C-alpha cells in the first residue's frame, strides 16, 4: 500500500480538525444568557410568613450574575431588573425571542421545616440537565452546604422555554443559617460567580440533543423511568 506524502497527510489532518472544530462550535455555541430573577412586585416568593423576601435576594444575585457574564463577553437579557411582577408566559417569551440563548432562572428555596437547607438546580430536558449539572457542581465546590443535586421539574418557565433552561435554588431562606448568609452581599456574589463559572464552562461543550418526549417512542419510556429514580 502506497503511503500518502507527509504534506498531503498533514493537510488532511488539519482539514479534519477544522471540520470537527466548526461542527462542535456550531452545536455548543450560545452567545446570550437570559437571566430570570424569580418573583417580584406583589409576589414576594417563598412561603407565607417567611421573613426574608425571596424576590430581593433573587434580583440582586441575578444582577451580579449579569455583570459577571457581561465581563466575560456574553450578551445578557434580564426578564426583570427592578421590583416588578412579570407573568410567567412573558418570561418564557423573552427567552424564546433570543436566538442562540440559554435561560437561567434564579430563586431561593423555602420549606416548612426550618432544618431544610442546601442547593438544588432544576431542569426540564437533557440540555437543561447538562447545564444544571455544571452549575450545581460549581456552586457546591465553594458553598459548603447540602448538595441536593439536580432535579427534573416541569415548572412553567422551564417547560415553555425552547432553549436550554435551568432554575437554580440558591439556598433556603426558611433556614436561619442560610437566610443569614443570603442577606450578605458576599454570599450572593459567591453564588453568582459560581453560576457564571458553570455557564462559561458549558460554552466549551455541545448540548446533548433534546430528547423527543413524543409518546410511543422507545427512548421516551426509558427517559421517564430514569427521571423517576432521581
Ligand atoms: Zn422562587
């Protein structure tokens, strides 16, 4: 067998590398992050009687995240930048109007049991799961609390958003210790930095194809079974 001349081989290798680079860039690239601070206006978030309103700390964390992402060269869009109530369909519509975007909703958790604490990140499809895993891992690497993991949920904004979408619960405001932390700028900055790190990490990787959830398809069943175990 006749071997290819080294320069032809080199040319072929660089052409293949270029092709690979351009395809992976095409699948992974997003240039806009739609940041959605939960609640606002008359909707304080959390549960009745909760002392620390969720809407304020969610907005401040979101604004910090926006600054960090802008510094990293990403385009950002906020669903709200002041203390106003934005209906959920409008939040999803804002996200869906942005080409090449991802959607990151910022919330703080609440529970009737004061002891409940920790961080968890929600997703609706396989693309959201990939992003949620990176964000969750980044936050847990710096915030020493319970790692409640990534969880599947059919929250309205996640379901209606056609882009890779996650909802981050940045700690329990009903837990005295975590509420005290959430009230410090230092904690909110740290959480924002870790969410930003997860987002920037995702830029290097392609999103998995969104799993088709149409009934009667084989993989649909296994996906539902997989969800049950989490
Ligand atoms: Zn919330």
